[in-house]
C-alpha cells in the first residue's frame, strides 16, 4: 500500500492512504455514469420519442445502471466521508488538538459549496453531507457498539417505520371528513425556467421547486438520507478499528469479507424476490394512500441489498488494488480521488451545461443511454487527466484548497515546491 510524504503540522498535507483516494475516484466513476443516465436530474427540455440509435444496447446499459450502479457507488462515497471524518479527528488528537470546532466550521464551508452546487443541479449531495458531518460530532465520543446499534436502526428503516405509522394514523383520522374536489383542474402554468430558459430561472426553480423534493427524498419516508447517515457512522467505526491500516497484511481477511458481503447481497436479493413487486418510490409522495407493512419490508431489503453490494464492490476494488498486477492500473484513480470535491462539483456543472434548457439540453436530452454512458466515461477520463496534470504542480485541487484555506481562515500553500 503506497503512501506519500508526511507533514509536521496539522495545516500541512497529511500522509495519505492512497487506496482511499483510488477508491473515492472509483466511486465517482459510478456517480457520473448514473447521473448521465438520469440527465443529472434535469428535465427542462421536452424531447419527442425518437428512434434510438442503439435500442438493444440501451436496454443493457439501463439494466447495468439500475442493477449494478445506482445507489451502490454513492454508498462507497458516503462511507469514505465518515472514514475521513475519523482520520481528521484522530490525527488532530494525536497532535493534542481538539478538532471539533474546526470541523464544524469546515462543514459550514462545505454546506456553502453544496448550496452553490445545488444552483446548477438539484440532485447534488454535498449539502446533505455537510449536515451529516455536523451530526457526527456528538457521536464521536460514543462507543462502537452504540454506533453500530444506531447504524443498524437506520439501515432497517426505523425512521421510515415511524413516519409511515404516523401517516397511516392520520389517514384514519381524516377518513370521516375527507373532502372531494369539485370542478375541472386548473391548467398548470408553464414554469419560467422552461418558458424563458436562463441560468437564473433554472437556479430559482432548483430552490423554489426542487429543494423541497430533495429534502423529502432524503428525510421523508423514502429515507435515502438515513441510509447515507448509517454509512457515515459505519465509516467512523471502520476508521476506529484501523481497518485500512492493515490492508496489506490481512489479505485473507479481505477476501473473506468480499465473499461474505457478496453472499449477503445475493441472499438478501433472493429474499426480496420472494415478495410481490411493489413500487417503493410511491413512498416519496404517498398522498392519501395507506402504506402497507410489506412495502416497508421490501424497501428495507432493497436498502440492505445496496449496502452489501456496495461493501462487496469496495472490498473487491481493495483486493485488486493490493495486488501488484492491478495496483499500477487502479492507482491512476488516486489523483482523481484526491480532488474528489473539485471533480464532483465539476461533474455537476458539466451536467447542468449538457442538459439544461439554457445551454445544450435540446441536444443531449435526446441522447440514448448508450451515448450518455460512453460520454460519461469520456468526461471521467478527461477529469483523470486534468487531475494528474494539476497535481503535478499543486498540492490540492482548487476547491480542496479553498476549503482548506477557509477551514483555517488562512491562505494555504497551493503550489508544490521545486525540489
């Protein structure tokens, strides 16, 4: 396992576990591919159903996106955030520094970066990560068993069960006084960001309309955010047990974990297949529909399947990275991962330009899955090259440098010193 030089003070570049950088880069590959298939959540252009150029390949790509990428790679990204939190706190503690207040300020800066990112595309996740990062502070002093219990409660959908119970109870209370709507529905006015496409109107729409949906997706009954926070907590616990510090010496353990996670994912997927198919996305807007317990069970099984799949994916990457014949190839992702914040936000800006009506949405919104998938790989490769070139001359990515300078309220060194 390869490391780079170590610092003498906390504000200098810290010794890095490069497998984490490579794994972070690998996670962002899945993120951009899935976001490309989802048009970065931007559907401002009405596209006629045209003949796709590669209909059969499109079906395969869509299957890959739904069954191998969606929700899996972003889970790895979330887990690594919790792990990074522990690494920062631990290294500061070893130097006799209480990093909690500094980390709180650091999360406020990250929240600001996420808010700017939300202006371009509403499915960005950095602003949510900043909130969860703040919640990790009071949890840091808890024992591992307490953290694992909390993570388990989140993973099995406890918040969802509570919310659905309240929802169903309210429905029963409202049954007697339910009102029926009369008259014909009013024609919905065409939104300004579609009628008069502009970046400003798109920003207004992202905050006036899409922000509420984002919060509902994360913290409503669908509960994607609770799954993410559970992964933050698991990242903290894994950091505490020094798992990544013994990767090179514990290869049998790594292989055992990979097989265990893979088998668990397959087993949970099999259990889920025994239940009748239900549309769990209706949890986002249940309206006056009663939420059956079976839907909650299926959603929980789906979440557990995602987590086990992500764990197997991550462990598989780690095993290959620690194999000499693969390490040199996978290590090309390390610069990308070192600039993860910059590259993630760059992905969002590129996505907004490609799919927004005020830019090139009329062109790229009509592309099929195959074309978008390939273009996503091209963008990722170009970002790798840019990251490698940038880090030849600079210590941090642009946003990483701004984030670090803001954290310490002092401009940090950016250029590498010539040896």
